[in-house]
C-alpha cells in the first residue's frame, strides 16, 4: 500500500458515486466515513491530508495526547494539526482508555486540551486499541460519541487496514461497496504515505525519519553535541 494505491482507492469510491462525510453527518446510502487514527506520525498524517485535499475529499484525523511517538503539545505538532485543519479536514481525539485509572475523568481532561488546540468542540472520538470497550461497545464517554458505537461499528460496514492489510477483504471487493451501502473506512497514514514494502519496512521508514528529526533537535538544543548520529559514529 502506498500513495498511488491510495489514489486508486479514493478514485474508485468517487467513481462509484460515494460522498465523503464527517461523523456528525447522518449515515445514508452512498456515504463513506473516512477515518485516520494517528498512532505514529503527524508528518505522515499531514501528507495524507494534502493528498486528500488534492483529490477533493475530506476525512477525520484522530490524534493522541498520550502517544509515546509524538507530542501533540509541541510547536511542530501544533503546526501539523493546523495544516490538516486548513486543508478542510476534522481533527479529533484518539483516546487510549488504558492510560487512565478513571476513564471518564481522563477523557474529559484530554478532550478539554484538544479543544483548546483545535479551537473546535469535540463531537466524535476514536478509541485506541479499544479492547474491553468492545465487550460493551456502546459504553458512553461523557457528552461525546465514539466510533465503536453500533451506529458506526455495526450498523455500517466497517473496514480497517490495521496491521497494514485489509484482513477481511479489500473495500472494493465488499458487498457493501457493490451495493452502495454506507461504509466506515479506517486507514492509517503509515501504510499509505510510505514507500512500497511489508508493514515492517514501512515502520522502519518512519523510524528513520523520526530519528532524523530527533538528531536535528539534539543539534538545536545541545551546543556540545557533535552533530553526528549514532549511525555515523
């Protein structure tokens, strides 16, 4: 999976007459809710947002406040969030309930912070590795709907590329697509905005880019650092 394949996928949906909608718009035949969970990289997310804007489609980007891979409060991350929003997309919360002893209190704290960053109220949430949530997928979060409720997870055709593959069949081969039914499509930018190869190759490509960024940060913030990366030593 890579950028060309992403163009082909989006193009097929558009050719079939599908409309790309936000989660606050009601489901109906011929609608696709395009969702991106950002587990690894806001840079790759922004790259996908630019591709989508060029293709004339919108999506919802779910970002994490508790990620170990990026810091949403950093100036670089805020610029990426602003860029994604400026391209016409929605930025919302990718919430990891396992991080918090009190899930509701933790959620409210994260929601407040993200609303301050994006300048818009939170109206939909994506859960990171929902686990126990799927045992009662309609368990509410305070005042906000989430993407694993029946309305989005069971009443629509849900298709995900988790792990770098469509494990239960390609979207274009699904009965739902052939019949023009509403679809909830989860795509992770790391699988589409990197070069060809297996999922591990794509993760390593992200790792190399992340290491380059950290090396530049070290140069900028430590005058005694000689500037050589670990690979150069």
